[in-house]
């Protein structure tokens, strides 16, 4: 049955005039006499064109039929400019990961889905608790800004485990911008921006999913999820709901009775809704509740502090956002007011039982339990105005003010460990998105940031240039500056096990902000025919960091190793990312990306005491990439395969007694190639309006997995690298409305 496409964009081809359809698909557009070509497009649909001739003042009815389309090359994105824009017209490259891709790679959470994007790498950084971080263009997690519905509510603590706490059935799509060339995003966007957009209400529908996974025949994972959407008859209101439950047991890779993967118990639910108070205004709301329990270390039924070594975490996370937009001045102007926030309450334990009986007694009397109380709030306003005539072209001017407040309280009294950090940033931004001609776009702007941990207001200019050489080819170049405040980021809050104790990170007293200067340049080519579309992207990136942060060993105390976060002289990250794609009649589709890069400090820094300083960034391979292949011979059958490659890298290894390792050293890891595949069969039960999908497959077919983990309680928990999961078999069932 035909249904209206709400909020579709209708505009003149090659012109400056356009409008947006209402929630029920109706639109109106006033044009003088003449001949025109009108274009209609909407997220997830094929672009449609129609020609029209107007000879007199009269009303003409023009219908568009938009066909659903999984191809994302012509889709509308918002992250680059905070205003809707076709991907090929965006002055910054915006890559998309949609819900279909997440299903094909059998991603359970956000961290698994982000692995299949060029320039991105997700790594596991703790053998005991398995926290993850995202690296973009060779820079570690603290240089990437994670947004939920365009709001930066990922706090430093959320960055440790948040990538695994966001279930995929919460996600509509993910927009990825590599590099920090947009003035609309703050100091954490040096490496790039990942915008997670939650499920959007479109039509009345539902789906249920269950996945069973066996990890190397040793432990099991169960994931049960559901989604439901309700939209009013007039499309003036709608809401989509999600629920998710995951349970996974501990996994011991080397038989020492200590886990390499912790047990997980996740429960999450949420809603994303909209209301149209008037024809020219929209109110959007989202709310999510995330609960997670994880335990890693000695595999035992005892309470955590009686295990020889363990980490236990209980997270309760609430997050939400509220956006109000009103369009006026014949849709040339818009005003947006927004708020986003999160509250995380965490109870945690990180402990290792000493060998000495006297120290054991003191340990049992005061076990190292801790609490975390973290809140993040962002509020702001944004104004957009479109000038249909601007120096021979047209432009959209965007300006706004926003305030970000983040408070982190993390304490373990037994270790005399305390992070009590409040950051406040008042930012103002101006950005001009100028279509100089039909082929040239110039994006220019700046930010002013007043951060409470930085002495002066920081001015950050950023700009990008797009040149559309032909319909098939776009050239882009960008430049931007930024900073990171002298504060504790995600990895700084992690307490690691090493050498029979716990290692902790503190900030140097004279720590100052780190400044960045980034350049990007790219060429993008896509050629489409009636049955085939193929293309490639080549992007170069260069970032220089002044006063670059690094961790320096400063000795140890009775609890373990101590490190201090200091400023180095500088660092340079540079490289090239190659991306290729092809689609034949939506029967065969392939996507691939590969990055070659270098990350070095200007002057060598000491990471392990008494070993030679190193220039190379640790845990940073110089080559990494991915590939996905999907084959859909019929509507009923789908087969897909994916590959993730991680090249060699240097990591620090701190030896402990009875762990199988004897010396502190820099360790060169081997390369890993992780291959997975999935096969699915769909059934349509038209008589009850229900669809079924049965699927199964294998992740990490060749079991390309680390084989030299430390053993026992004195292990170095940071000595972990390679794929996050061993070989695993999975089967699943999806039930959904047709």
C-alpha cells in the first residue's frame, strides 16, 4: 500500500529554491513562469526528478513516487553542517552506517558496528574488564567526539564502556566525519565525529529478534531485542521504542581460570518521539536507560573481593535529549533550541589479593570498592538563515551558542584514588555554507571556546572546500584547528593490573592544553549506470599536535605502578585512507577501506622506566582496514561476509611473577585478519502481515585471536591486542511487520 513520505525535500535542480514536505507528504512551492526540473528526495529513498512548465498563474499538482533504496550515496546527512544536505553536496566527507549494515555484520553493540568504516579502528584495551576505545585517523579515543542525536553526552567515563552499552537496535544510522574541519563541534572532535542517530518514527511497525552465540564452544551469549513504532494518522506525532537484553558468560582463552572476556548482563530500553505543534515547527525527544553488569578476572562464585584478581562494574546510565525547531521567513530561517544530558551511577571493584599475609589482612579489612557519579549536560541555541543570492551564489549562515557541563566523581578510598573533575565549556560558533556556483562550495567558520581548565578563550578557525568536477567526481580540501583541555579523558580513568599491583594515572600539576592543526584532502568518484554503481575515495590527512599529551612512568607506591600525564614537545599523525565500493543491481555489493598512516611524537618519550624512549605511538598500527561483501540473489536469500585487518603495532608489556613473562619490554604484535560470514532466509506470511528471517554464521572463522595472554593474577591486563572475540557460531530469528 502506498504511504506518504514525511519531511521529504523538494527543490529546483541547479537552483536555490526549495521546500520540505509536511508529515503527510504535502508540499507547496511558488514559482514564476518558466520550465523547471524539480527533485524530491528523502532518507532511505531513491531520488526522483520531474520536469514542469508553468505558463500562467495557476496551481499545478505534481506527485512524486519515491522508491525505497538502501544505496547511501545520494542520502541526506546532517553531521557535517547540522543542516540536511546530500552526501555528494556536503563539503566534508560523511560516511554512513545504516541499520541494514549493522545486521549484515551481526553487530551486537555500537563498538562492533564501527569497525566497518574507513579510517576507524575499535580496540580492546583491558584483558580483565574489556573496555574499548575508538581510534580515528590514528588518534586515540579522547580525540574523537561521540554524539547521540547530535549531542556530546558521552562523558570521559562513558567513553570507557559506552561503545559496548549502546545496543544496535537503538540505532537508525551512524554518521561519521573524519577530521575536525567543521566549526560546529568542540574540542574533542580533532580526530573526527561519530553521530549515533537513534531510531526515527516513520510508520507503524514492530520487530523482535533473538540471537544465540557460542564463543569458541566455551561460553554463550544470548541477545533478545525488540522495537515498536507508533505514528498518528495525520503524521503529526510518532514514537519508536526499543528494548534490549544481553547475557554473556566469562571466556577463558588460555585455561588459567582467569577470564579474557568478562561476563556481561545488559538491560536497556528507550524511546525516540516527535510532535509537530504547528506546520512549521517540530519537537523531538529521546530517552534511554542503560544498565550493565560486568565481571572479569578469576572465574569463581565468590564475591569480587575474595577473587585473587578481578574487576566488577555495575552501571546505571540515563541519557536523553530535547530539540525544538521552528522555521519561518518562508522557510529561509530556522531557530533551534536543544538540550542533551546523561547521568551515570557506577559501583565498581578493582582488586588483587596480595601474597603477604599481613597485607592480605589489611586488604580484607578495606577492600578496594569504589563509586562513580558522572553527569553531563549540554544546552544551546542555533539559528540558520538561507540567502538565495550571495555573491553570485547562495549560502546558509549558521550561528549559535552552547554550554557543556561535565562532572566526574570517581573514588576508590582504599587506593587513595580520586578523580573529582568538573569541566565547563561555553562555546560560540559561526559557520557559512556557501554554494559559490553549482560546482563549488566553500564552508568556513570558527569557534570560540571558554573552557574552565584553560587560561584563555580559544579561537579555532575551520574551513573546507568542495569542487564538483563532474556529476561523478568531487574534490575536497579542509583545514581546522582545535584543542584538548588539560583534563582526565577516558583511558586516564582506567585502573590496570600489572606486576601484581594496580597502575594509576595522575595529571601533572603544570599540564596545559594541547593544540592541533589538521589538514585533509580527498577525491571521491562514483559512476552509476542502469544496473551498476561503483566508486572510490582517496583521502589524505595530516595533524600536528603542539604540547602533545603522553604518559610518563614516575615510579610506584604500595599499590602498584604510577604514571603521570605530561606535555611533550609535539606529535604528528599523517596518512592516507583508500575506500572502494560497488553495487550490481542490489544483488552483489562490496565495500572496503584501508588506511596507511604514521603516528609519532616529535621527540621520543619514555613509556617504560629504564627502557629507551620511543617516538612511535603505542597501540597504533600503521595499516588497518576492512571489507564487506553482500550477495542477495533473491528477495528471500542473503549471504554476507566481512573482513577486518589489523597490522602490527608496538605495545608496552609490564611483566609479573608467574605470568609466563619475565621482562618489561616493548612488544611488536603480529598482524590479524578476522573473517566472518552470515547467511539468512526470509519468509513472508502475508495472511498475518508478518515477516520472518532465520540467519546463522560464523564470526572470526579462522580463530585469528591472541595466543600469548599473560596467565594468573599478576598478569598485565593491558597486554591485550588483536580481535575482540574468538571464533564464534551464531544463529538467530527476527520477526517483524510487513
